[in-house]
C-alpha cells in the first residue's frame, strides 16, 4: 500500500515502461479516481525502486496519453476520462487489463456504429475481387466453427478488419487496427452459445458480404449496423453474467510502453 492506501503492483519490464504500465493500469481501473493526486514522489520512488529520472519519464509518458497532469504546488493529478487518449494502444491495453464493463461496450459500439456502416457502404462501391474473396472466406470460417470455438471469434475479427480494408479509406483501416485488441476481446466474450445463435450470426455477416458483392451501399450499411447492435446486446449479456473482470485476448497486445500481454 502507498500513502493513499492504494496498492501499486510493480509489473515486469524495463524502467519507465514498467512504472507507466503499473500507474496506467491503476488509473484506468479506478484505483486513482479522476481528479485524484498521485502519491508523492518519494513514495513512488520507494515503491518502484527506480530513479527520479525514470519516474518522471513514466509520468511524462502518461501525461502525453492524457491520463495525468502535473501542476505546480498541487502535484500530479489524474485527468478526467474524457481527456484520455483511448485510441492509444497502451491505454487500450490497460483498459482491457482492468476489465470490460457495460460503459466500455456502449462506447465501443457507438464508435463502431459511426464508422463500420460507412466503411461497408464504401466497400460496396470500391471492393475488389480479392476483398470479396477474403470476406467470403471469413464467413465460411465462421460457419464452420461452433460459436464457442475460438476460431469463430478469430474469423469474426478478421471479417471486420477486412471490411475496413475493403472500404479503401486509410483512416478506417487505422481505426480498425487500433481497436483490434478491444474487438478481439468483445468478440470472444459475445460468441454465440447455441446452434441457432451461431447460424444467425454467420448469416448476418454473409448478408454484409452479399450486399458488398452486389454493390449496394445502403444494404451493406444496414446489414453492418444490425451486426454491431447484435454484438452489443450479446456483449452486455456476457458482462451481466460474468461481471467486469479482465478478459484474456487471443493475441499479444504490444503496447507503446513496451509491455506485451501474452496469449493464454
């Protein structure tokens, strides 16, 4: 415990990356609430066993990600959540470590609803034969894998990343790449648990692919919105059943601060 009563668990890794991850995870988990002032520098130096230069570099890293703000005669304060850069790979990895809750699911669904239907509409106008082949292959893989098979979630994720690529828009591709880790976790926790749900899911994705193949932007956008909203409902149900404990990803999340989250 530190002087504020909060347990700070040192994590493996070199220097400031280790400190940044430990503090960052504590912040996104709510151990350091928005507006709270971090423990004093002497306490943190003793806790992590690092030099003042390393500690200040870690604080600088977190400040650059929008999590902290240093104020003269006040100390280092945790900024409001709205200031956090949730598109930062480190912040996203720490959020997943802290656990997914309904708020996270809704926020992720909202950004997906703002982007993915538009990406599908663009894909219907710009797709290549290669794009169609990839989407069809993903649907086939989803159909072949029972809902609880990890291969289903992997194919689901590959489908949505391929959808972003087929849009031909580099920004949509970038957003998809950044949110890949979050989508991977959400898809794994919201996999269909019975044969009917499994068929409904792969057929819904097949409808997206069919609309893109037909060159129908409106139908592609509508079909994509249906899939995203279904995913939100399934994810929310999973959170209700399991709580907001951390969910392991299927792959390593290599964060900018140098940490790697291992696949189980």
